[in-house]
C-alpha cells in the first residue's frame, strides 16, 4: 500500500491535501505532521514513499527538515510546497535533491500528477531488480523483481550488467517489446554507484512531441501558453542519478539534438530560458527499432547514436530462449501465489507443452499476463491456463492475423474477467452480435460500436496513454492509432 506523509503547520491545509489525494485513491495511507521535527519522527517510524512538505514552518522549517530526511534515507522522495514568492527557495531545495515542488495555491490535478509521478518513481527506485539464480525459494518479496533465465543468451546479458553497472557510461538496450528492457535498466541502476540517487523512466513514444521537450528539460514561466510558473524537467530532477529513455527511436529529431548536448556538455537550458544548467545524469536508453536504418532514413541522428551506444546489450526474445520458460513460469507462479493469497502447486503437462510450443510475440510480458490471469482464476491447486486466449497455445499453430471482425471478440475474451473493463461493453449486445450472420451489416456495425466503447474506456483509464492502452488491449500501437483515426472521422 502506498504511504504519503503530509507536513504543514496549517491544519486546514493538511485536511485539504488529504481530501484531494484520497479523491483519486482511497487506499493510500496518509500520515500527517505539523512541523519538521514531527516529520522526521514519522519518517523513521512510518517509512512513507513520498513526503509532501511545506517550506515555511515554525521551529524547524522545510529545508532543515529535508536535509535531515535525506540523512535518514537518501532515496526519500520529498515534494516541497511553497508560496509564489518563495519559489527560488524551492528550487534551491531541488538542487539539494528534492524531487519536485508545487506552489500555493495549487491546482488539484497538478498536485495529483506530481504525487502520482513521485509514487511511481519511488516504486522504481526501491523495487530492487536482481538476477535470480534459482526459483525454488519459498519467500517472495514484492519489493524485489527478478530477471529469470540461465540460458546462454541470458548469461551474456548478466555478464554485461556486471561489467558496466559500476561505471557511468551510456548504455543502450536493444530488444523486442516485453523482453524486460526496463528491468535490465533498473538492475544496472541498483548495482551502480548512483543507486542512492534518483532513477526516472521516460517513454519517449508515450508523450506528444510538444510536451516531451518540456518534460525532459523543464520550462520557464511564460515560455508558452499555460506556463504559469517555472517547471523543473526530468534531467534536473535526476541530477546525480540515472534516467531511462525508453522507445528512444521514436524521439523527434529536434529533441535528439538537446539530448546530444546533455551527453557531450553535461548541460541544458529550460524551454524559454537562457540560463545554462549543469547536470550529471547517466543515460540508459532502449529501443525495439533498427536505429541504423532510422539513421539512413534521416530519422535518427548518427552522432547521438554513437554517443548512446557506448555499451550495447541485446536482449533475446522469449522464443530464442525457450529453455528458460519453465523457470519463468515457476517464478511467476510463486510471485502471484504470494500476491493473491493462492496455493497453486502444479502445472498440467499439456499446459507446459503448449507454453513451450508457442512463439510468444509478446515475450516475457505476455507470459507473465497469462500466468497472472491463470492464478487469479484458478480455484484449486492445479494451475488452469486459458489456452483458448490464443489459438496457437492450444493448437501449437501461429496466431491468426487480427481482422476487423475478430478484433472485438478476441479483446473482449482476453479482458472479460477484468472488473475495470467489463462495464465498457454490454453483455446483451455481445450476445446479439454473436448470433448474427458473419456477413451481416448489423453485425459489423455492432462490432464497431462495441470495439469503440472498449477503446474509449481503456484510453480513459490510462489517461490517453496510447502505448499502455495498446498493450492492455493486446494490439499494436499502429492498430490502435488506426482505430482512433477511423472512429474520429465517423459521426456516430
């Protein structure tokens, strides 16, 4: 359970902050402190993931308390609250290692965005990634993620991690989606001499070009419409630490030039600013694209490629290391048994044979989702896997291509057990659709309406993040974009 400490000498402010945070997540545990001294006691006792603290308080102010909190836990994420007239003080705090700051009076959505981002950053920093030598351990720690596999291809990956983790050289991870690039990035971070400093992950494909530059480099007040105050970018937030740039092949050329400057000169300028800011950040990047081909097409800078590609680690697809599948299945079974309070101990031989025969286009992530769904839906001690989700698992044949007629039924089949998506479709309409002739215009029209409803629901759930939405729906991002464009052009 996430835990947040609120620190302010104004009781009404504490009440308001708690109400705003709980409005979106009632399960968050809220701790409160009226001053810096009490905040220190609460951190020692409660170990919150994030501290949201006012700067101006009697006795011990926020800056003094912040310095003490960092001594207790160097990884403690602290968000400073400040009035409009004291933003310079907040920025000084950030130079000392604060995660971010917000100004009073603040917008509720902006506050929630900062808090949620900090919670995610705390999870990534504190969830240690290790190489698992064996999977027969009885104790599973949900704060530790394991990279599983003893195949020769994975042994090469482990060797590279060990060789370069203690350095600060840029690293590029090459591999298909779902092969574990972020896990490897975090393993490098946790074994580096920067492990006490921030680790932040940015998906370059998930953020629109107009926002990505501001997200990475920050901006000055008034630099564009809506820039009501100065904002610190991810590179400044991550100073001294490690930043993971995922989907680097989708980064616009204009931003690539600025990334190159950070690598070469260790400096940047905020959007709309003239001040040169020195930063010391290790960059780990990842892509599933052929960067050399993108260079030939003038879509990726050759000089940036060679700066990022000091060390390259190639992650094998799951079909290239099928001998690891039994160990991976065993690990996920133990992990999800622990997470969901189950005691599943057996896997049918036929199910394992099907898992070994499948080519896994979604790689380890797809296998993880299948085991997780199996654990959730199994009631006895023998794991029941939904082999019907992909016909290839049952028949040991390649998965049929996704057609307009099968998209909705496959997606609904895949997610009908998920509570958060079932409200987006109508059971009666679905039953009506299934009894209509396949070539019926009414059936095709109904499929389109149901499909649109599910996509809209998923996009809303994931805050319009197309990368995550496509992953949730089990389709490619290009397919999702095509559907969005198609439905946007319709009048219904």
